[in-house]
């Protein structure tokens, strides 16, 4: 009988897949035909770039086994077999990326998912990936205020398309072709224009999206202040990004105050 204890023990015995094995699998699954280089190695995923059978430069993001004792729902995935969880992560991120791409936001074009990986357009060229904003020096930009303005425009377009990114910072923004591009979508969410969403809905309530947007802004603005000494008014920028959705946000704030008093 498969009891809880047995399942937990089995989790511990599950083996991590090596980077080389994962790359071999991505090739076997047809995501790429040649792997060039590993470009990012995080706790949850690693990214390598290569070339696919259509001769495109591709970034492949592969999830690592989810090692945590935390039970319950993670990114909308019920924790069960850890292999099933990470293949679900790859699929989920692929579709979140696709939604944003179809909304014409500056994100890579997602190509395919398979196994524990998903393949997308490489932001970069034959030399490899473009740099992250965090890796660029102070003197790199003629006018860093323009770059901040561009980031704010992206947040505005995302919010108006009813998306929040959830990790919108210099760590997930690439500079390529004189433009900012956003990556890393697993934590991104689509939101409803009100707080009432049916149980099991793919949309999050508006107040939660508003909190995520404020958090994103709270990591973006200090980066520009620290590195480039550019200071902008947080509330003014927030109000701009909210646009007409501000009316809905204000209504929820008011209603929430009423119900909690
Ligand atoms: N499409 C892409 N084009 C170029 N470089 C990319 C692309 N996607 C990812 N990268 C590079 O790989 C790194 C890791 O990617 P990403 O931010 O998606 O994963 P991560 O931060 O490890 O994910 P997590 O935060 O879930 O652990 C990025 O910092 C970036 O340098
Ligand atoms: Mg990242």
C-alpha cells in the first residue's frame, strides 16, 4: 500500500538529473539539435542555449527536481510525483510566456515544451545571450532614464493586458537591439478586474495583482536609483501603470475596508 511515509521516502530517493543528461533529453525531444553553452544556473532551473532544426537560436529552460518538504499547491501544481511537478512547471511557463508573447509584449517567442524543459527564442545572437540589466555598467547607457521609462512602459502594457510579472527586476530584464526584453514567467499571473474569482480560476483577484505590481515596482525603482541615481515618484509611476484599472483597484480597496470594519 502506498502510504504517506512511503511516498516521502520515495521522494528522497528520487535522483537529480544532471545538466548533461537534461541537455541530452532536450536534444532527444527535438527542442534543439546543438547545445552551445549553459547560460544560467539557478536553484530551480538552468538555461542553456543552442540551435534548433529550423536554424534558430534557442534558449532552453530546464527545471530541476523540486526539493522541498513543502506540501500543497505550488504554482497551481499539486505536489505529487516530483517529475510530474517539474514537467508541469515547464508547460506552465511555456503557456505564460505564450500569453505575453501573443499580447505583443517584449518577451521571447516560446517555441516548444517537452519533458522538464521549454524552448524559446534566444534574446541575443550567434555570439550568445544578451546581457541582463544587472550586468551592465553605469556608463553603458547614454541616457539610463530612457531605459527606466521603457521598463515602466512594459509594466504599463503588461498591466493593461491584465498580467503581472512577479519578478520584474534587473535580474530578469535583458538588453538587446537597444531594447529591454523580459524573461522568467513561472510566477507571472493573469488577473481579474475584481476580487471575486471563482474557486479554481486561472485568474487572481485584482487586489493580489495590485500587491504584486507594487512589489515589482519596489524592486525596479531602487535599482535605477542605486546604479544611475535616477529618482522618480513611486506613487506617480504606480498611478500611471494602473491607468483606467485604477478605478477598479480603488473600488476594491474601498469595499475591502468596508467589509473589514
Ligand atoms: N530567452 C532567453 N534569451 C537569453 N537569455 C536567457 C533567456 N532566458 C533565460 N536566459 C538567461 O538565463 C538566465 C536564467 O533564466 P531565468 O531567469 O528564466 O531562470 P531563473 O532565474 O533560474 O529561474 P528561477 O528564478 O525560476 O530560478 C537569465 O538570467 C538569462 O541570463
Ligand atoms: Mg530569473
